[in-house]
C-alpha cells in the first residue's frame, strides 16, 4: 500500500503536458525556523531559482516571515520577500508581501492543509501585481522519517485586464525525509502552467530544500 502511494505521488514526473512552450529549472532552498514561544515563530528562507533549461539564474530571494498559531488547526503568517530577478540579462529588485491563512487537519497518517494566500508584489520594471492563491495539500506519513505529499494551487490576478482572473496553476509533489528532530530534507517536482493567456508557458521544476529548526 505504501509503495503504491509513493508511486502515485511521483507518477506525474513521467507525464509532462504538451504546452506550446516548455522550460525546465531548479529551485534550491534553505529554510530556518526560530521558535519564539509555543504559538509564535519567525522564519527565514533563501532560494536560488534557474530557468532556460537550468542554464541561467532566474531569481535569488530572501524572505522573512512571522508565523502565528491561532488554534490547533488554524494559523496565519505575514512575510516580506526581497527578490533579485533576471530581467533581460540584467538584474532588477522587487519586494513581495504576503499573508497566509491556513487550515490543517490530521486524519490517521494523512495531513490535509488548505491555504489562502494574498500577495502583493512591487516591481521596478513591471506592473505591480495583487494575487490571490488557493492551495490544497495532502501529505501521507510513510514512516517515522519519510512522508510524501501532493498539492494543487490556483492563482488569481486581481488587478489585471483579464476576462478570467484565473491565470496560473501550480501542481506539486514531493518527498520529505527527517534527518533529525530539527533537520529535514525535501525533494520535489513542480509543474507551473499559464492559464487563460494568449501565449501560455509550462515550467517544469525540480526542487531541493534543507530545513532547520532552532
């Protein structure tokens, strides 16, 4: 049963959609979580992203966030992200702010996570974007150290000129491995598709993440 679940999670790796334009990249992230008290913590994330079949750096960002548990199942987060973006072979900076509201529930070895995110990006070279994101994530605990997950996320551009505000879809699947109580590794695959746009793009991503708790 466990082997079947793992197979189902990683099966999408073998089925890349036939979008008019396909690209491949890698995302490498380091995450550090600092616990303030039982309900509050702050987190720092730094990530390097590539594109153009992983031949160029797409962006480098650093993010800080304040996370707060509202109850056993409900939590919220406020974050600021500073991004250095490759824009026509020169780097520009942008600031992104977002707020998350997450509902989490555990049923046996399964975890269900429903997240609403409101994000606003301030850019020097592009139109500032207000985006609403809706994500449903399901995680299964294979063993004490290993868990697998699957999620789907919808993006809605709220200040664009689109007839349909639904403009992007992100599908993700991956595996988490606990090295210790405070350190874990994560390997994932993401498929990001443009939706309801004239020239859609499809982006295939392989990601690696190291998380530490302090």
